């Protein structure tokens, strides 16, 4: 009994933190989503009015949802391909490989705020590095973050900068592939591409599945880069769902509406991750 009490005593800081900062706000937000709550006043029960306004009278809500879904559909597969490809390259047994792995991993641990500020300069249309390089080839670069046609895709391409985080996980998965499978494939006359397709990729599908789920969840919560670099502009072309939720909560102090948006986001994420989990039976291969 004393050992159990001692264990709970050590766990108590986390349990209290989880209760106060996660579970209670989680439950309270359900109630707030059915109220008109402006922080400085008491919540007023309005029933499903927030949800009705959201679905029928708020075009920005739908635009933010579409932009976020589009980002998840483009950036997550692109990041997966880049991460796997980079891991395959860094899995080679050559001199100095640890240095290369470190260099590719470092961007993923740089604070996102710092990265965003750096990319504001890199994508600057007048003095930016990207347009400066394009100019040397006789190409006039666009106003990346100020043009509605390019702002969204600029953020997508920027996402590849921190692909080193998933690359490390893929690399660990590659190290776990049994060598005898490659030996058997080589004896059967399989080429390098065939070994990649029929041995390497199937064996790391559990790792791909994990990163895919985490990537989708992260994509739906995309906020920092858009908030710092574009603030949702130009012309709401980068008004991501989480950014619009933040604006409704803290710019307009419409906490009830923001709580309703949060629950819609929760449901959308649950549906998307549920579909991914359901599809794993067809393409994820576990050892044994």
C-alpha cells in the first residue's frame, strides 16, 4: 500500500497538470461550444447557434477548412516521400554519414518561430535568397508570401525544411529491416529497385503509418508558420483552420464559437485518422 501511495505521489504532478490543464478544459469546452462567451462576460446558453452560424453563415469557416484539408492532402504525402527518400540516401554506409545525418536533422529542432522569421527573409521578393538565385538565371521571382497564387504553396514547400524529424524515424525503421531478406532477394536475382519495392518499403510500412497519422494530425493544427509569416493573407489564401480558430477566440473574444470550431476540428481529425487506421490492413505489413 505504501509503495502504491509513493508511486501516486511521484505521478501526482503529472496527474494534477493533466486534470487542470487538459481534462477539465476539454470537458468545459463542450459546454462553452453551446454558449455565447466573450471572456469578460458570463457564458450565455445559445444552444446550437454557434454550429448553425458556422455551417450556414460563415464562408471563412468553410474556406479555412478547405485550405487545411488541401494542406493535409498535399504536404503530408510530400513530406512522407521526402522523408523516406532522404532516409534511404542517409542509410548508405559511407564515410562521414553521421555528419550528413546531423546536418539534415538540425532544421527539425530549430524553433518554428525562428524558422518562420528566416523564411520571411528567404522568400522576400526584393532581397530574398530564392529570388536572388532565380535572378541569376534570368527569372523574375514572384512575391511568394504576398501573392495569393503562391502563398499557400510557399508554406507547403517550407514544410520540407523540417522533414529531418520524420527522416530519423524512417532511418531507424530501415535499420530494423532484417538483412537476410535482402540476401534472399539478391539470390533470387532481384535488382536494387525490386529490393526497394518488395523488401524495404513493405518492411517500413509500420513506420510510414505512424508518421502518416502524426503528420495528418499535425497538418490540421497548422498554425505557427501561417500566423507569423502571412497572418492568413493574402486574401485569406493561408487562413488555416487553427489560425481562424485563434482569431475568433483571441482577436474577437468569441470563445463559444471558437470552442465549437475546436470540436468540429476534433471530429474531422478523428474521421481522417479513423479512415487511415481502417486502410492500414491493406498496406501496412507487420513482421510475423
